[in-house]
C-alpha cells in the first residue's frame, strides 16, 4: 500500500498495476459523482484503454469483480455496522483514504 496517494508517479508500480489501481479508484469514487451520460461505464475512456492494453478479457472480469465485491461489502458493512473483532487500521492508512 506504498505510494498509493501518488501511484501514477511512483516507481514502485508497473504500468499494469497502475492501470488496475486507476480502475479501482474510478470504480470506487466515480459512480456517485458522474452521470451515465458522462461516463456510461463509470470509468474514463483513458482508464478503459489502459486496462484493455494490459489485461485479457478474463483478467478484466476478475479485476472488476474483485473491486466491485469489495465496494459492495464495504458499503453493506458500513450501513449495517456489524460488530467486528478487528483492530482499527493504522492512522496513516486512514489518512491516505480520507484525504480526498
């Protein structure tokens, strides 16, 4: 989870990893912010092209499935607020995801 705040400029990630992170970011953050007319798939055409250039159709299905299942679980758990027997994440990680 290093350099996620500036993953595009990071030397830690290769192009495939950067494309996957961009996809996850857009699938997570865009749908509530953009209309179907603006982005019918909820992902920019630039990110779509990057994904198609770096992954097979089967890999894209796996990426989208993993991302959307975790988005679903996060929203489901946030609303229902089940008791959890896990420790809170480190403050640095919380700050990374709440700084937007």
